[in-house]
């Protein structure tokens, strides 16, 4: 569900309870001259300590705040160095047996030269594993925060709120009075109007209504901020951090000024730029991870996500515990997501994913409601449907066999159930729903742009620009001999020739085309299976399967198709990886975009190819009895059921959608759960339960599963493919949005549980949007308009019924199209075939004497063709051409109408909300005013101090 930001700042927790806000002190007391932190000159082994959770260090932290005592529990909770004062910002893991010792020593020596503090600890479970704990002192954080343009809370100048906690105050003067117009603690006087007369009856009604409202929960989907005091909003203005203007920033405690996610991001930024070997390209942690020098690198989780005490009575133990209770727990599945907390803990990139997923899920509510309404409309009008009535009553109409030899003649009334089920999905509301879903997709994307803009503003991403990315090591190794000047940095860098790039892209495109051909071959195999098995099931011994041979064929074919899809997905991942590496992208973002596009294309074609076949090709090119078209001149192509092909399309979509989502949910959560359970079981057997609970946090996190190598790719891909299923063939399956909604409600909590409890803490990365996925969503929205137009015009019987009602039915020429106008439609849509005209290999084994006591002379089939005794036997009738023209006209009108509506909506909905635009302009103006007032206040304070000390100074002009 779409998340409502629940606040990004969390009050410090001591002893399980939340601290109250302290009044803001003079920030100058925290900025005395700090002694320089000298990097230790010891070798690596001197920093190594065997696992001892209670050991202390003699060195006092230089970041200790005056007047505060370090809690004893910091020494044993696994989040600090042994002195209990220096918080662990990052963990590196390596094995002693690894031969890359020299590179690690150089790398760690350069880390200490950058000012980072380091401490080593051997694993309690495996002495070969070494944990390197890193801590960034204040001066290092300040230096790199300024280089990285990290935005931090800015100190507003307001004489009315001096010394108050960090609250965004927006004010104006009205009639000479100071008025707060956008503060959190605003109070307004309300005028009270007294009525001269009040009726007792009305008073009683109001009292009863008030009592009834008292029984109902107030805003049940909102997070309860009264019972969860840790959820507090922080609406401070922010500005890029600057050490020269440090007095402008709100700093209550320099140890907590930069939150843990920001500290880890700064340390990771440093590690990516530290050399491990002589040479211009021998730099960065990623290269050491890829060559095996280090086994893992990750920031720590903030303690356990469980607590013995209730969060409502004792508060949250840490941010991870808070996220588990108000986000990842199944008990809060109906509540909004605390997006600000997610962003604070996991970073903006992951926060944006959950914001998009919540927005998509919230937008599915109207789509699911309308789809359910269309389905229920079909249920309620089923008893009045003239077409299904005629099918159920057509006991005298004998249909031709649907396969060669073994398929018998059948009464049309035998397909009564299928005709009724078809009406549930193919009824008068289907066209409206298709138009609605096309408009819905546009509205969803347009309003997401507005929602993203609001989130980007709230999370200080408006002015954020991605840093100049480093060149991939593989690109450097391949093209290190040829260099050219980078136009941005002015430094020489490896260069890939245009001819080499084009040749690689051509080879990659050829590989993509070949894999698409593999998909088509797999679909061809499914088609052959359907053609062969329909005859086999028709001759089956069991009457249940023999009488429902076509449904059994479709069901088994869908299940086999699903297995092929899952097997090919594994192959596609390896092929996409190979082709992307073959292209030699220059940067990681280029590599990620190229890999994403290939994987989406492969999986989209793989998932939807069979659905396209059933929707647009099944039963369209079969010929007619006596002149069937055959595959390789052997197998007769499969025909649609007498009730139409829509029931096959519904089965295909329903089974694939349910199985795919169930499998994805199992692989996302079940697989990590099983792996982590097996790891805990081994530890429990070796060290016992009590020993395991005493493991430090870095040991616990190391035993968790790492985030997958492609980041959020799998999560986005799953949802984008689901979006395609929800929109592309939604006219044939109106319940698709409902199934997607139910899945996403579960998906949000599954992903939250996985991130909080099963995975190591990922690095907090920044991002302004969802990247290339937005363009893919727009492409799917355009494709959905085209496919739904063809589904309504070609797959469903909407157009033939419309043509019959207005041209050939009882109401022809009267301008009516009710159920009474559909009388005789079934008979008019069936053609007559002379049984003696069957081919030898198509002639059924039975002669149909079981229906009338004598051999059948004629049978019926679905088509608009002349009877056998006409001048042109089995030629197309005039009604066929009318239906064909109406179908083409409907496709053109539908597409142009929907595209016009989509473009009109896109034009009318601005990308940036007006109130947000005004807030941005207002904030820019106020920040300038604040900086001017703060600078003026500082100068005045300095002047007063000089006068007080009796120091003379020269006045400057003016």
C-alpha cells in the first residue's frame, strides 16, 4: 500500500525507552579544537584480537561528548569497538588462508592514512575468518560529507523558536503580528458560535454518533505515533554540509549528527578510492572483492530485530527493531509503510523501490474493484444472457469433431458450462474495463511522477546528481592500451573504438534474436503437444478426461509451459550476463541498464509468448472441415472450443499468474529462510544455544544471506512482469488486478521481512528515481492499448455479436442491441458441413448414430461460410466480411481514442504539484534569508565579544 511518510528521525533509546527531546544548546560548545587522530603505525597482526566480547581498550575515544558517560552495554553489543565509544561503521571480512595478503596490507595501511580507525577480530566459529571493523572519526566524516555534498539539517533563524528542538517553522507577519503558518505545534483560535436553540432529539443523535465513532479505530491504516513514541517527524531545512559554516547546522551531538546509514555510505565512498597496489587502476574495494582479497563487505544491522519487551510500553531497542514492528511484521499488513524510516535505515534507492511498490499497490485498488465489478456483472447477468441460453438449449445442434479420428461428434449443449464461464469474462462491461485499464496505466505513471517529485523533495534528492562513475575494471583491462582525455575530469582514460563497439552490439543483438527464436521454438513445441494430446485425451479410458479433452489439453499445456518458462529463465540469466559482458559497458550504470533491458526482454517474451499464441493465433488459421490446414502436412492445427478461445486465454493467464507469483514468493523468502535456518542449526549443534546468543553483531550479520548480486533487479523485474500481466491482456481476465493486489499486499511484507531479518544490511545508496524501469513501464502501457484492442476485436465475440444485433438480428435497422436482439445469434454464427466431405485422415471413427439412431449427414462448426450445396461451397459469407470490417474499424477507433485520452491526461497532469513548486521556491528564499540572518548574528556576536574584551579593530567601509 502506498506509504505515508511516518517520520525520519527517531529519538535516541536508552534502556529500552525513548529519550525526550532535549532543548537545543549553543552549538559552539561542541566545536573546540580537536586533536588530530594519528593513524596507528602498527602492522596488521598487532590489531588482531581473538573473539572476546568483554575486552576493553585503554585508548579513549576522541569523539566522546563532554559530560556524557559511555554506556557499558556498548562494549558488549557488537556495534562498537572494544572501548565502547567508537561505533563500527563498516565491516570487511577475509580469510587468513587467502593468498592476497600483500594487497590487503597495502589497502589497510592506506585506509588508516585516510583517517579511518581500524580494529580486527577473529571469528568465534572459524579462526580462519577475520573481521576488520572500521570507524570514521568526526573530522573524516566532516571532510567527506562536504566533498559528497551530503545535505544535513540547517539551523533556521527565528527569534520566537530560539533554543527549541528541530522544527521547521514557516511564518509571516499579518497586521503587525507574527503568525506561524506551517509549524508542527501550530495553534489557532477557533471561533465558537452559539446557537440560540438546540433540539434535544438532535443532541441525542449526535451523542449516539459520537459514541459509535468512539468504538471505531481512528485512521486504522496510519501508524500509531502515540503508542510508538519513536516515530517523530523531522521537517528541518537541509543544506549541503560545509565545515566553514558548521555553526549554521543543527548539531546536538556530533556522534549522532550523521546517522548510521550516512556514516556507512561515507566510509564506502572512501574505500572505493583507496589504492591497494601501485598503479593508476589498482584502486577500490570492489576490485578486491572481485579478486577474492576480501570475502565480504557490509555495514552492520543496528542490533537485534526482536525484544523481550513490548514496543508500546518500552519503546524500540533500535531502528531495526522499530522497522520490524511497524513494517516487517505481519500484524501491520494493513498499515502504511514508514517510508522515512526505510530511507533512513536502507537509503534512498531501496526507499524509492518500496515507495513505488506501495504506490503501485495502492493504485491497484480501483483497478481491482472495477475488475471485480465486471466479473460480478457477468455473474448477475448470466441468467439473462441470450447466447449462453441458446448454447445450453441447443440439444439438436451437433458439432463437428475438434480433432482427427478419435474425437467424436458432440452436442453444442455439452459446452453449456464453458459458455457460461465465458460470459463471466466476456460481457458488455469488458470494453469499458479495457478502456479504463489503459487510462489507469497512464494515470498511475503520471501520478507516480508527482509522488516521486514529492519524495525527492522530502528526501533532499531534487538537486542531487550522481557522481562521475568509475570505469569498470573489465573495461580498463580490455582497453588500457588506448586512451583519450575525459571531457569532464580532464584525465586520460581507456577508450573503446566506435567500430569495436558497433561490432560488439551487433553480436549482442544477434544473440538476443537467437534467444527469442529459442522462445518461439519452445512455443512451437507446446503447440505440437496440444495438437497431439487432444486426440490422445479424446481416446482416453476415463470418461471425465475423454469428455473434457480440450480443457485437459489446455491445463496440462499451461503447466508444462510454466516449467519451460522457469527453466529458460535460468538459461536467459546466463545468456544475458554473457552478452552484457561481451558489450564491455564502460560504467556500472551502463552495465546495469544493458543487463536489465536484456533480462526484461527475455523474460517478457518467455512469459507472454504462449499467451500471445492463444490470444491471436489459436483457432484462427485452421481452415474448415474437409480442408484443414496442417502443421508440417501432418498435424491438424488446434481449434477453439465451441464456446470460443477466451476460456483458453483465461486459463493460461490465471494458472501462469498464480504459479509464477507463488514460486517467486517462495524463492524470495523461503530460500533465504531455509539457508539461514541451516546455518543456525549448525551453529546450535556446535556451540549450543546460549553461546550463539552471545555472538557479536558482525558475526550474526555475516551468517545472514547477502543481498543478491543484482541489487533490486529481481524485485523490480517481478513487479514489472506482473504489471504487464495486469494490463496487456486484462480484457480477457478482469480478475488480474485483484490477484496482483492480493499478491502485492503480501509482497510488501515479504520484502520488508527479508530486508530486515534475512539479509545483511545493504549499503545505503542514493537514487532520484526508479531508473530504466520507468521507460519500460511506459512501453508496457502503450503495448497494452494495442493488445487489448486486438483481444476485444479478435479473441472475444464482442464484435460478431454487435454486428449481428445491428445488422442481422431481430432488431436489425432499429438501433437497439439488447438481449432480445441476440435471439438466433448462435445458429447464425455456425456453418453447415456435409459429413461425407471429410478427408480420409480426418473422418471420425463414429458415424454419429448415437444422436438420432441413423448416421449423421450434417454437422456444424464455428465460421461464417456458405453451405455445401451453394454455388461456391464453403466460401465466406457477406456476414464474415462485415464482421472483419467491424473488427478492423474497432481496433483503429479504440486505439486512437485511448491514445488521445492518454496524451490528454499526460498533458493535463503536471509532473510537479503546484504546492510543491511553491514550497521549493519558498524554501529557497527562506534559506537565503536564514543564511543572511545567521551570518549577521555571528558577526554581531563577534563584535560584542571584541568590545567586551577591549580589543580594538579597524572599521571597514562602509
